[in-house]
C-alpha cells in the first residue's frame, strides 16, 4: 500500500458515533482494534508527509531548570534533592512545578493543532467526547496518537521525568511499571467540569498547555487534604504541572469562559495495581515507604531507573 493510499484509507474510515462511544458499545472497540495497524501506519506516513514543517517534540520543550535537574539526577541520583526542590507541596501527596517552557508552548500547541486537523481517526477519552484536543496518548489505548516522534517524546516524559519524580515525592516505587495518558480541553459549551473522584493510578501528572494569552475563568481544581479534612483550591497556569497520588480526592469546577488545555498522564503497576493506604510521609526524607503493609527501603539509584518488564495490555479506559 503506497503512502497516499494509507492516509486516504485511514481518513475515509467512518468513525463510531458519539453515542456509541459514550456507551462503550462493543462495536466501538472492534472498530479501533480492527483498524489499529492501518492507523499506526497512517500516523507514520503523516509525519513523513509533513516532515519539512512539523515539530519533532522532545524534552527541549520542557522547563530549562527542570531539564537540568533531571539530567543531573540521572547522571548522579544523589543529586535528586535538586529535583525535589523544584516542586512546591500543595498538600501531602500533591505537588506543583513549572513543567513546560512557556516560550516553547506555542510550538507544541501548533503541533497538537496539526494532529487535530490531520483527519486521521483518533479516540477521545470515554466520557470526554466533545473537545478538540481530546486524544489517547498511550499505545495500550485504542485509537491513540501513534505518531512515532510524539511517542518518543511521551515515553521520555514518562520514563525520564514522571516516574522518578513520582517515586521521589510520592513513594510509588513498585507501582509504576505501566503508563497511561490522554489530552483534554475544558470548554464552557462542551466538556466543562469533572466531579469529585480519585484516579485509578499510583500517580497522576496533570500538565497545563495553555498559552500565556489564553485566559480562562473557573476550572479551579479542588484537592481534599485527608490530614486536615480541608479542601485546597488550585488554578492551573501555562506550562505548570501538578503531580499527585491517584488516591487523593479531587474535582474540577465548571469552566466559565475561555478554554483550558491539559495533558494527563498516569502511572500504575502491573495488572493495574496501585498502593493501598497512604505512606506516613512523603518526599526523599522518607527512606522507608510502606504500602500494602509491606515496608521497603528504596534507594536513590532504584528511584532513577526504568522498569525492564514488558508492558501489559490493561488500560483504565
């Protein structure tokens, strides 16, 4: 099949209806699985077709201070304190930092706009069906964004950034072998809020990708502090990330005006295992981390490592 034929065939597919997707009918899963190889080929050809004017996403899009600290910690894990110092604690188990370089966000958003207008079928997260940038990011998901350069960037974020940071701040070591991700856009006329919930993850990284001049009102995120019983409200800023344990209850207020664009990434263990209960404290000062009533001392070298076990096929949704 020639390049043009691959793209033409993929673009001519008739997508499942929104109603069928919302109800997760069997035909929807069958559509994505039956066309998986074709769609993956189409994303590869799409990159080749647009190689002269398409961004190759890589870690230079991220905040320079974070990149420097992460690079140093991978070279010498004993320097991981420099990474920890970049994250501000909101409540126990919830931290925030500048993740994307604000000056590079426009380039990344142009890339996502090209994805949105590619005409290659892609699946939005179930229950989040109306927004322009809603797409699955991880290969374990049906209809994911399979562009090879994007996948390399996504894997770098998960392996080199999110996993060691989650281990460092949240004590998730041993429950972070598997990855998951999606993008979302909150809009007053479309997907506008998210009710109180916890995530089926050991750790969640939520990154805002609004440009500095893309203002919005509403869409605050509430986190419930189990230690005090109080709710702490946060507002996303361009390029800022919040990382938290999946079992921290949180909710998103209705957006009133403008749009909010975010990438959401999860880590969890094999067969979707997550830690049970809470660690007694968080951060690198807690060398003995207790989950499921099993105590394990985790070294800095272990935190700054990549699991070698194969990916499984379990997906949250």
